[in-house]
């Protein structure tokens, strides 16, 4: 199905973004993948192009673009022409909005200009060795002490954990309440704030993921983000958009997997004729193509609703669940149709398969998405 045509300004933005990812990002992907981290300069280049925190007000140096379709274009063009580990959406749309929504004017004036330019990079730290989706199991603690809070704890699987200059850290501040959590702005160089090694992962290898350690870190009260003991509620407000972002990326990545598989089966000969002429191949790819088109329409509709401020969290959960599961089926079939070549790291489908697996986990596992939907239809 034909997607809704882009207006002239948006089409120009898409063309510029495509060239940016083709020239500034993709050529470095292999080196970044081996290093386990992207160059800091890549964020500065995105800042120079105006691609970071596009929603931010002009007073801070932003473009004031509120239409989420621009972010969707960046997500898609990075999937098509960039590198999956170059996750600027994490910086711009998953973390920075918490500062915009809950930060004081002083915090925004101090941080947003550098976040927009790419001079500073963001991360968010919620997951712990014994607490993932269930924040009630969080063990990191912050205790009030005069004009500071003293923070102790460990976070793990933190994306941008090495690159980040500012990390939003969730820590328990009321031990008597399961959700008595506060958000803190931890900054590079604070005594007691340490980072572990770059963790080795199945996929998304160019995206730095690390453990973070907090040992008696004295956090000024000026670095409390939002209200004390309301951090859990603050985090919940961003989940619908986080899942929409994941859905946009899932559909784009699955389309890439379909494209590389289609090209392979057209050229691969089996029993003297192209693999693409066999009914099994044709039917499998036809079914996946149909599902991808349907998923794209649903995700685009969610984007429209989000622009209107009407995106239902349950619809976002549906989009995230279906798109991530579809992406998983697509890369699995892609590997199968590649045969032995699909198992070789030099083929794009092998790396797409590795990169995909996290998407049924991040932003809430498929099981949690099902529970959210089930509560809506059964409780």
C-alpha cells in the first residue's frame, strides 16, 4: 500500500537525512562494530545537521519541530542507510524529553543547548542486575544529606553507558514505598560515579552498553529531576512514545531484511533456477510483505495519534508487540532462505538477525506488552 505522500518540506528533510546517514554514518559502521562504540563526533555531526532534540524550543538552540514524523524519518533512514548502533533516538527522544518535561528552567538552560549540539550525550539508567522491567525490585538508594543526596548502587545494560556525559539515574528514595523512586542527573566526573567495560552483546555491537557504579556519589539537590519520590510516575509518562519509537524501528528493520532476502533469492540458483521461482519462497515472502504493509499502516496511524496527543498506551503496546514479533519472524525466514550464507557474518541478514533479538526485550518485553493488552480487554 502506498504510504501517505510527504509534503515538500518533509521530502527534502528525508532526502537530506538519507545523504547524512549514507555519507557520515554507514562508512564507519564496521569500525564502530569492532570497537563496540561509535565516535563521539558522530553526535556532533548530527547536532550540526539539526537532527538532535528537534522538538526543543528555539530559545535553547532547537528547531521547535513537534511533528513526530520527522523523528520517524530519521529512524527509518538510519535503518535503511545508517548503522543500528548509532542510536541518536535514545539521546533525542527517549531521554532528553524527561529533562524538558520535568527539569527546572535552570536545568534546561544549562543542559539543553549542549544536548542539541551533540556536545553532551545522554543515557538513562533504570535496569539493575536484579531489577529490569519491575522497578519495584530496584536496590539503588539515595539518602538525603544536607544540600546533597548520597547515591549508592549499580546499573547494568545501560545504552550509551560509556559515551554519556549526563545519565538520568533512577534510585529508591523512600524504602517504605515500592515506587518511591527519584530521578537524578548524574554528570561525568562526579566523584564515585564509575563505569565498567563495554559489554559484549549478541547484536547492536556498535552501540556502547555498560555497567554503571555509584559509590557514595554526592548529588547536588539542583540535580534532582522532577519531584522527589515521583520518579516512577515520571518514567511511566514516556513509555508510550518509547514503544512507538521501537515500533517505527522494527518495521523499518524488517523491511530491510525483506529487501536483502528478496535480492538474495532472485540471484541464488537452486536446481538450475532462481530460488525466487519456488513456491515456498514466494509464499513465505508474500505473507511477510503483507504483514509488513499492515504493520506500517498501524504504526503510521499511531504516529498520527501521537502528534495529536491521543496515542493510547495500549495501542502503543500493540504496535510494539506486533512489530517486534514480525521483525523476528522476518529475519528468521531471511536467514533460512539464505541457507548456509545466512549463518555467515559477512551477509547483512546475519547481522540483522543478531540485531533484531533485543527488540522483543527493550522498551518492555513481548510478555509485558501482552499483559498490558490483556488488562485492557479482560480486567
